[in-house]
C-alpha cells in the first residue's frame, strides 16, 4: 500500500515538474479560486449569523431561518 501511494506521489511530482503551460494555468486557477472564495465572500456574503444572533441564540436563529426559507412558515 505504501509503495502504491509513493508511486502515485512521484507520478504527480514528475508530471508537475515537466509542465510549462500547465503550471501557468494551475496558477491562474488558484488565483481565481482565491478571488472567488475569499475576496468576493467579504463583499457579497456578509456573516448574518454573527450579526443576528449571539451565543446560544444562534441555534434558534438558524432553525428559524431554515424553516422560513423552506416555505414552511406556519405562523
């Protein structure tokens, strides 16, 4: 099993070493993922949980929001 893992690891290391265009493309992909998940999240997805509830109220807030957004409002 250990030989198999080592062989797979060496296969990928050799493949990435010999890449020229692929390395640049992977860098572009990594930069895009960073922008999507970290930069855009700061501006477009505020943390509602910390704003709306504190402490033990977070559980109630999450369950209430899930029920309301699912359309099961029985009030």
